[in-house]
C-alpha cells in the first residue's frame, strides 16, 4: 500500500471551483477503528449546500456558525462504500477484505481514497446484492425518506401520498418506500422522468410544470420546497401530514412549535442519524422495499463537475464519484 492518498477539501465557500485535491498521508486506524479504501461516494444536495452556502432562507447564518464562517471546516463527502484494508487493535466485528458502506456524519471526509471509521459506529457490511455505486448512494436519500414516511408520518396502506420532486435521491427512495407500504403514490417530476417515477412504484406521475395537482392527500412529501403550509393545506385530507424535506428557517421553526394544525400536522426536517436507522433501511432493502437509484457516475477527478451537476437540484437519482483506477486525480 502506498503511504499517501488524494483527498478533496473546500478552499472557500463558492462554486465547484473551490474544490481542491491534496496529497496527504493515509490515516492509520486507532484502537477500535478500521481503515477503508473508498470505492465510491455520492455527491448530494447536502454536499452542494455545504460547499456553496446556498441554503433555504434563514439557514445561511446557522450553516456558517456550525461549519465555518469564511470556509467550510468540514471535509467533503458524507457517505461512502468501500473495502476494509486494515484493522485497529481489538476490532473483531469486521474483517480485512470485507465490503462495507457507511456515513462519515457531520465531519465529512468521504471524498478521499481512504478513511478511518469506528468499527462500532456508522459502518455496516454491504449486502451482497449491492455494488459499490449503489452502496455509496444508499443512505443519503433512503434514510430521509424512511424517517419521514415511516417514523414521522406513519404512512399506512391505502393512504394517498404526493411526492413532489420524485426522481432525485430522496424522492426516488420515497416513491419506492411509499409504494411498498401500500400507499397510492402520486409523483411530480420533470416530464422526461415520469416513466422512471412510474417504474419506481408511482400510481400517477405528473409534470410539475403542468399546473396544480388535485388532492386530497393523506401525506405530502415536499422534497423541493414547493409546498409550504399555505400551498399544502388545501391539498391535505382532514388528518393529512405535510413532510417538509426542504424548508426555510421560519417554516422549520413553525413546524417545531406548531406541528398540529386543525387535525393536520406539519413534520419538520430535524433527523438524527444512527446505526439502528441504517440497519432498518438495510432491512427495508432486503425486504424489496428500496434500492437506491444511481444516475450519473463520474471519476473522482471530476468531483468539481459532479458538484456542478448537483447545484442544479435536477439530477436523476444519486450522483456518484468513483475512486481507484477509474477515478484517479
């Protein structure tokens, strides 16, 4: 094994051009940790927002307080798929050569050729029926969709659900999970992606530019920030639930302080990730409820280009970069 690796970092807030590559020492696993050679990692809407500081209204100052005022202190890359190549002292739960996937969490660092993880933390064996592209794409959209539909909205069989923005990372996961739960799914997306929404399980798929949809819906999953309370209320059933995947600061605060509104509920965006939730999503996958949609796959050297695509917020499925032979910088 070589002693150095390529790792991405943000030099400032800004466009994709602020992403730079450094040649740095490969980290060594401490006691209880594993060293992972990264095969693939996604570039998500979250990555684009961290880099650009372009976030829903009111969230910008909170972002800078959390991760840095002049530039992001966190490293690029939130989730990964790869292979264990070294074990720290005391690790018995994972083995060298084992395929794994996981989440780096708030500190980031998945956009690198190697990374270390706590073996008891947010890293799990990659199921045999998933490749590394799919493993990289697995958690970002899937965890959000499952949290809102299952834990927060408690979606039931036979209910009507609208998924606005149905073919990105979160939306494509939400369509699959809602359909698996037995809901009647109406999906909105770009005209060229409607067939994909139907294949994922939508009973009806509508061009989001074609005009307002017809309710009522028991659950609205607003991926793109299109349905604030005023727009959603006329479309909700008397016990309807509005899931705010993307919302500005005011709407987020109101959802926390005033979730119950005349029998209806507004469900906010605070999600706490955990190993247990990761395993529950894997169980959903093994039950046939969810497989991540992988869209464009680019080499690691084209990470800035991947960010430019993510900036559009119109990517199909999950955007993935590949390390190794096909992704050298």
